[in-house]
């Protein structure tokens, strides 16, 4: 039978609970009182200020519907990113011939988008800090549209390269803004799932890009239609983004507490206790961060805290090593050169374009489990369970390269496609982490700066892998590149995650701050202790407990 205290957290029995007797209950009651005071104050100020209607503001009766609306349109940026990554795969079969490109120029065109994304990533901090998350996404959509239109109308190598750089700038700016926007607006129990939705949209965009390539395959000048098709999707996203509100955490970061509460009430509601407490924690945490800035030595350059503040430095190193593992295991090189790789195992040009859908579809299907179970199973489970899976896929792909095609065509293609499906499928789950983790681990006042570095690193790593893929494949051979390089990084990454990866599922952004306040040695100790318990549970057949239990953190 539940107690009165469990039914009503404000209820206290005077004869049993006296001031100082149970400090935890006293502290809890004080916090609840502070929450009520803050919400009442915000409601009073909001009523006094009157209702302010924005031009594109919309209202839902149920705040949960608003959450799904804003996440859907914001995550369409992932669709555009994936679309533009895979469209070049189909265009690769015809574009170099039409424009007379040599191998070096073709490599630059392929890697031009991730290189442009590095430039776009450098825009994340100024756009997010001075214009806000929403307008940063709008600018990204404009860059998408202009870049795609120029790609479709390119008449020579320099024009196409510039167009790809502009397109990439939109990818970089949007890629570092959308995950942060989602992480700052949704409730904690859904944050990992909904930020993972961004990766699902990337995977869906990649499949859509391969499908678009197949649709326009038989038309004259097909590559122009293929590359220009993303204008349609960027325009839709641009219109939709005008209707989403600014991030409440960004508004609070800028000192607009009333505006932050107004948006928070629209997208999260003020009826649930959890929503009110999280708003209070958000305000308290931001005030503490601002106090640290005022007392510290980096007041003029707060971004320096990423290197001088131990808590921020741990987040910076952790987030960017996860990105390294996601990129240097070869995923973007495989996606960009998918059609060409298919032609190497015996498919003709038309078949290669259609078979590329197999790889893109596997990535899409692999992403779906993470969308639904990211918060249930946690970050560590997905990281440690999926890396071995796509390493097995790399083994099969490497073996297929060692067999002669003549007389073994079916075997070669079977091994290659099986390996590709395993690699892409397991990577679909893993790739969600490279967006979820950077979006949630940085402190609020450093989130724009941290995402600038992380996003620039994502696309710089993508450029390095993509640009050097052809030369590395020739120098190291197929099996040396897939197993020796990509596979070796996957093995090293698994041990890094086992030791240094903290669990952040089902925690508010403010609670994640406390995790990274701990020394690295303490994080490693906790991880080793949790890993021993996990091994014991696996040996005893407690698989559900391994997948869903929240690991204790001391």
C-alpha cells in the first residue's frame, strides 16, 4: 500500500519528520517548493506580458503532438543529408564522362560535399549563438537549395565543385544544429530515440537517393536530374522549419526566461510535474554555468573551457572519439562509391545502380531498432553490441575480394552482398550514437561551440576517408582496406567503449553534467564493475536484464 508521501510529495508528517531529522526529505520538499514558486512566477509574468503571436506560430492542444511536429520537420535535415550523399553514387556512373573529368577531379567532386560540410560546421557556432537554432536550420535549407540547383546546372568541373561545396555547407550547418535542437526540446525519456530519428532520416534519404538515381537512369543528362532533385526536398523543409519555435534552452541561454517558458509551455506543457521540474533544473543549471564563467578565467572566450575545464574536456574527447569510430570504419566511402563497388563484383552499370539500394536499405532497416530502443537499452549496449556485427560484415566483404570472379561469380556476389548487408545493418544502429552523444554531452553554454568542433570533425573525417578511398584501395587492396584498416579501427574502438563510455540513458542534460564531473579513472572503474556484472548475467542467461537494466553509477 502506498504511503501519503508517495501520493503527494508535499505531504510531511510533523510527528515523524522534523527539520534536520531527514535532510533528504527536507531538501526534496524545498526543491518542490522552489519549482512551484518558479512556475507561478512565470505564469504571472506571462499573463502580464499578454499573448504574442508570431507570424508562423502554430498551437496544438496536446503538447506531445507539438513535439512530434517539430522533431519531424527538424529531422528532415537528415533526409536531405542522406539524399545528397547517395545521389552522387548514381551520378558517378555518368557525370565524369559527360564533363570529361579525370580520376583526381572525380575524387574531388565526391569529397567536395564533406569538405564543404567542414566549412558549414564552422558556421554552427556564430549562427547558433547569434541567430538561434531555428534560423541556423533555415540558413542551412537555403544553402541546400542553392547548392543543388547549381549542381544540376553545372557545365564544367569548377562550377560543379563550387556547387558541391555550397551544398556541403548546408549539410555541415544543419548536421550540427538539428540534433542539438531536438535534444534541447524533447523530454529526457524520448531524447535518445528522437535524436536517433535524425540518423533514420539520413538512412531513409540515402535509400531515396539510390531510388531517384534509378528513376532518372534512362533519361539523357540523367545526372543533372539526379543531383537537382534535392531542391524539392530542401524547399519543403524550409517551409516546415518556419513553423517550429526557437529552442527554449537557447532563449534561456540568452536571458529570455519568459520567452523560454512560453515556448516550453507550448511544446512540453506545464501540467506534468516532470516538465515543471525539468524547467526548474534547466534554469538552475544555466545559472550555475554562468556563475562559473563569471568566476573563471575564460569570461571573454568561453569556448576555451572546452580545453581548460575538465568536465567539458572529457565530453569533447569522448564525443569526438565516437565520431572517429563512426567515420574511419569506412561508411561514407562505401556509400559514395556504392555503384562503383557493385560494378567491381560483376554487376553492369544499370544493375549496380539498382543493387546500391540493397546497401542503403540495410542501413535504413538497421537504424530502426535504435529509434525504438535507444533509451530502453542505452548507449553502451548499442555501441558494444553493434561494432562486432559490422566487423563480421567487413570480413565477408574482404573474403569476396580474394576470390576470382570468373567461375565464381555467384559466390563472389553472394559473399559481398551478405557482408554489405551485415555491415550496413549493424552500422545503422551504431551510427545513431554519433549524433546522439555529441548532442547531449556538452554543457549548455558550450553546446554550440562543442557541436561546431564535433560537426567539423564528422565531415573532415568523411572527407579524408572519401577522398583517399580510391588511392587506399589501390595501395592496400580490398581486403587490406576493409579488414586491416576499417576492421582494425573497429576492434580498437570496441575496447575504448568498454572502458571509457559512460551510460547516459534516461537522464536530463543537467544530470549528464554530473556524470562528466567525475574523474576519468572513476568512470573506467564503474564501467569495469558494470561489465563484470554484465558478463555474469550473460552466463546465467539474463539477456533482458543486460539489454535494459540501468547500470549503477557511483
